[in-house]
C-alpha cells in the first residue's frame, strides 16, 4: 500500500500554491495549452477526482447540494466501495488529509487496519521458520481489523456538515440497482478469476453462474453489499463494529481460521494525527505521518532532490532517473529500519525530514555511478532530531480540501468476501515485516519497528 502512497501524497496544498503563483502574474496565463495531449476539467463550484466517474459524480452531487469537501469525500469513498471493488472498500483501511480553509489548518486521520489481538510476531512463519506467503496474503489470517467505516464516520462527524444517511444513500442505490461493468472491471475479474473464485462468497457476489466473469456493458448488482450499506445507514458504524455485520465477519473468522474477534472490532479506534510538513523550492509540502511511511520519505526524498535541478537534467533523462533511483534507495533503506506505527515505536520524524540529514545522505550519492542496493546502508537520522490502492481528492467552493488514500492492499485484498456482506476483507497483515530481511508482496523490507504486534498498525 505505502509504495503507492509514497508517490501520491503531495497533497492539494501544493496545487493551491501553484495556482496562486500563476494567478499573481499580470500577463494572461491559460489554465492549459491546446498543445497538451490531455486537457483538465475546469470548474468553480468544487471538484471531485477519483478512479471511477460514477463515484466522482456521487461526490459532485453532494457538493452541488451544499455539502462540504468532507461530506463529498465520505460519499465518494462509499461509492467506490461499490463501483471499484478491488480497492474501494468497507473491509480495508486508509489515510485521510483534511485541509480546513477557514482555520488554514490540515489534519491527518489515520484509519489504517490493526493487527488482531491474537496476532503474534511469527504469525506467517512455518514450523521451519520460513515465510508462508499464501498464509500472509490469501488466508483470513492476512486480514487486519478494518478501519474504513470508522475512519469515514470520524471524518464526517467531526468535519462534515451532512448526515450519515445523506452521504451513504447514493451508494446503496448503486449496489441495489446495479452499475455498468467497465472494460477495466471485466479485465481484472477475468485475470484474477482463478484466485477469486476459490472463495464461494466471492464467486457468488462478483461472477455469473458457473463462475463466468461479467462483460463490459453488463449490469452488476450487489445485493449483499447493499444490505451492508443499509445496515450502516440504519444503525451507523456500530453495525460494522458491534452489530450484524460484525457478527458475520467474526462467524467467517471462526469457521475458517481467522483471528478477528468481536472484541477486536469493538475496540478499533481512529487516530487523528499531526501531518508531517516540509518545503521544496519554496513550496510547502503537507503529508501523512506514520503509520504511513509515505509522507515522511516523500519529504526526505524532496529534501535530497532540492539540491539539484531536475529541470536542467531533463525529464526522463538518464541523469534525472539515476538521481531519483539513488535518492529512493536511501529513503527505502531508512524506511526498513526506522518506520513503524508511531503508537508502538519512536520514529525519528524530525531527523528523517531534516534538510541537513538529506545533505548528509546526498553526499554519498555519485551522479555518475550507481550504488548496488545491497551496499546502501541505513543512515542515522537521530542526531538531526530535535530534544492497487485507490486515491481520490475533493475540493469545495470554500477552499476546503480532502486527500484520501484507502485500500485492501492487493487488488481485491485477500480475495475473500465475507458471506452475506458483499465486501472483500483486506490482506494488510502482509504489510508487516514477517521476518527480518524477508520482503513483503511489494518487495519492501522491514525490521523490528514494523514487526507484527497485537493491535499495531502496519506500514
């Protein structure tokens, strides 16, 4: 998950600063050039950008009816749980940044999944101490306690203006009446057919009879998911963490070897955190703090890149690609050593995002010679300390903005639909470091700071 977040969390603050700079020039500056290969959509009443047009339309309708950016973001997230089932979700978790225009303040909402209370350090190791990737990725043991519903509820209650029912109702209609299958959904359901149809509930919910994938243009109805959304509409997030949905989750866990209990669900809580901030060539960068590794290392990498001119090197040139790769190697080396859930480990945030530390790392980079990855040593930021995931962005006409990334980890998560609910359960437990030196599904290494512990959030 975080390798995607690494690339996506520049946040809308940067865009706002860029727009302000363009607007300050006396000479007329067009928003885009007709020489461009693609043209942006321009609007004045707010905007929603997501991976599915249907979901963006749901969010836009919320804005048009007087909702703010948070209202629209929550509605968009629920809509994506229907029309982008491989990443949009009820059974996963994520991160949300909210910019409050009136207060000129950005807050970070961490609704990442948590390890069940019975999870142990060696959960995914076999009797010989070897990593069992199938257990870590495709079994119910791979599921962390979902945070999406709690996170969306928290954001709406604290920063939204509309009711829970108002933002969730459009998604119920999409699930109940169905939506047109896109060519993308057809392709992905076909590609993952062998894995997904191993689970009976998944096969029944997302495939036709005899496990035949839906074709583009056909209508896919999700009655079980509509039931789950109605439970949320009528009984609030408690339906997911204590009510009928919770009972179905736990029943499946007990039948098929999962760890999530009713107590785990009931005890799940969202954490509001202080964003990490940095600067890059005069622009302020605001991003997500741990348990996301994205924001910290994005700022760390930009700090290193700030001492060079990528523009002069040329986009896509061998020089610029070499520099980017070398910078990323250093950031990922530090990620493996220092990053983890900040509720469990002390992360040297100020050191990692220090420009002096970036200068120190940069001094070890040759602009003419690549450093083998196994020779990239972890840095020491402590002296610089002071005593297939989906992303969407929303902005309203008041200047409030939301940047949200949430996921199931893999495309369709564990591939397991909780019977009777219509939603996939995540396989985020693989984002922990199962064993020192053992890469996860995304090739990321980790150490003790990201080891499995009960109630801990993975990177």
